[in-house]
C-alpha cells in the first residue's frame, strides 16, 4: 500500500503534505516514507517466513545511511558491491555476519577489507577471483566463506542493461565451471566454498526466471551433496519486483527439498538472527538480495515547475528544476515513472494537455516524462516523480555543476533531513591547481 496519497487534493507522504516539505527543504528533493520501507521489508519477510531467509538489502539501490539503518533495525543484512558500501555498512554497525559481497571486479584491497571485516560470504564471479581470495586470505591468515556466482543463462529483467544472467553478460561462471570448482574446493585451503549465488537482473515482475534458474541450480546442489560437497548458502539475488507472495509461492516449493529452514535454527537458535546459522551439514540457508523491491515505491523525487513552453502543435514542455543528473533512470533505461501534481484542482476529471516533463540539463535525454496527459500547471507548482526510491539519488551526479539534491525521511507527521543539499563549495571539494593547492 502506498504511503504517498492525496488528501483533500494535496499529495501527502504519510501525514505530511509534500508541499510543506518542498517549502521548507527546497527542491529538487528525494522524499522517503518510513512506513513504506518497513512495510515492504515485512511483506517480504512474511512471504518467505517458512524458509527463514536472510534478507540482505542491496545497498546500491539506495545507500543513504539512514535508509540502510532503518532496514537493518528491522533485521535486514546488506548486499554490497564495493569497498565503499562495506564502509557504509561498518558506519552503521551492521552485523558482518549478515553481509554478502558481490561484484565482477573486486579489487585486492576490497577483498582484503571484506575478509578483515569477517563478512558472511564473498560471492566470487570467476575462478581467478577464487584464487585471488584464497591468496589474500592466506596472507591474512584467515579463512573466509565463499559463494560462487553462477550465471544460469536465464533472461530476466526489464531493459537489456539490467539483465545480468544471460551467457553473454559479464557476470558469474557457468554451471559446469561451478561444479568443477566445488569438486576441487579443498585445493583452496583458506576458503570454505559453501555458497551458490545468482542474480538475474532487475525489474523482474514474474517468478518465471527464478523458477528456470532454480530448476538448473537445485539439481546441482543435490548432485554436489551426493559427491560430499555441502552447500550451506543459496543466495538467489534480487531483481524481483511486485507482490512478494507471488515470488514466494513459486520459489519456496523448489527449494524445499534442500532442507531449507534447518531444524537447528528453528529450535535451539530460535529467535536469534538468521545469520547465526553457520551451516555445515545443517541444510541450506536461503538468502535474498532485494533492492528495488524495498525502496522503489518508498520514495519520490519532488521537483518544481520553472517554465511552461508551448509548441504550435499544442504540445507543452514543462521545464522543472530537477534534471537527469538528479534522476537518470528515464534517460538511461527509458524507464517509465508516473509524474503527478502535488496539488490537484478540485475538478473531476482534471483538465489536461499532452506534455513532456523535462529538466534544465543541456541534453535531449534530460526528461522525466514524454507525451503524458498532465494537468494545466504554472510556474512554481510542484510535481512528484513517483517510485524513485531505488536507483534515484545513488545515481545522481554533479553533471552541469549541479549540486545533488537533499534527502528526507518522513515518519508519521514528522520529517527528517537525512542528507543535506549539496552546496557550491561541495562541487569543487578536492580540486587542485597545477601548483597543488585548492583553487
Ligand atoms: C543490483 C543487485 C541486486 C538488487 O537488484 P534489485 O533489482 O534492486 O532488486 C541484488 N544483488 C546483486 C548482486 C545486485 O547486483
């Protein structure tokens, strides 16, 4: 259920009118609903309850420390893809035994930091990386759990840029390679290669790709078990979007045979964090890595109308104060986002005309909406770009020397500034003259 709703023709986030936030914090500004974040987490947890999965929020979807902390307080772990995200995780003191680390190009430094932090699982994406992790762990005199990211060669996801599990993509290793690696795992004396990971892509709205991937991977786990190789973690990635139950209903029966939800975590360790389960011969721990699922609908981008430009054919351009540097998804993925006015006219139906909503950046790709029927707006009106809580602020840049927007978290009738709007001086921080001094 959305927490962005009209009341008396005013758009609210929870119990706060968005207009009030715009007037106090300025625009453009990202606004998130606490109830939505927590609600989405609970929905997912409930849908998969019978398997007691470890739910690792994919930090790259929205890395704001307060957002990560809200989810972590609910029991979520984190799915990280860089040393920078590990740094964030440490800042908010997330239990390292709830952190999993993916990425096709981890550097030596990042691997070292992850081993030192004693995270739950490094998900490796090639044999060379496995060797590298083994070498670094050896140097540090540590042992680390490793999962192998398998590329199941299954299409999934929206735009082709966000499909990640076809053979032609750079991610993961083949099932065959994975099997060979598992069978010679003793060769890597500083590793416990005990996990299987896959991540199919983003914006997957039906469970089918997961079903297809699991139908390839579950038999592999069973075959490995017969050969004496125990898999302790099955990490099925993120990318699912929509209703949690729909995915749970399709996925859970497929993993049932793996002794998921082991007795140990049910009885003796009842009530402890899911990651307490270290898993050797106690069945398989299921891990989920939702990003968009948790935060997309929990956030919007609020922007102000600057100018209205009318073309002769009747079409209008609504020029707003947010640009592709603030929110790049429409430009990058041709993503569709609903754009709605923050204050509606008390008329039904609303009079409207065909409009493009565009930003101030010097690029024709700088748009949020094309050919939409939008109400008649004027300068100073506010618009909400909906479902912008995932891959929104995190992809913002300073292109055109535009300071990045502020971020606000709403909880009930209060709102909290969780990131200050950048200032001009932030734009030049770290820049140096040829003499090596600040300009
Ligand atoms: C991006 C990513 C996710 C999250 O994807 P969503 O579409 O936001 O759910 C999960 N796992 C990995 C490895 C990723 O790269």
